[in-house]
C-alpha cells in the first residue's frame, strides 16, 4: 500500500506544509533554502498543467492562463508552494 502524503512528509521531518488539493501526484519534493522558516512543497509545473487540461478539458493555453492566475498567482505566505520549470533538453 502506498504511503499517504502526510506520512511521506513525516519521514523527511516535515510536519506541516501548504498543499494544493488534488495535485499530490504533481509534487516533486520539498524546498529547503537558507532564510525560509517553513518548508515549501515543489510541484512540477508541466504535470500541474496536464492535470488542469485533463480535469477541465481545456487547451494548453487555457490551462496555463488558469494556472498563472489561480495557482502561481496565489500568495499564502512564506509556505506558498513553488513550481519547478524544467530546463529544455540540449
């Protein structure tokens, strides 16, 4: 049986973190950086966009517009989740 997200986070010493409901399968890990007090979840931006397109039957451009306004644009304090944009392949 697959461990729940809270259990997996506890395994790495994270007790509390802000999450986006319904996007657990898009999480890459936890950001650790000097100067931040709270752990920050890091989501794969492309996976998030794919999920938006799948669940709302939208185009890539529509998903990106939704993402930019509702997810990337949502500031919930220092623990606000982050999104990884992968570098293009060489």
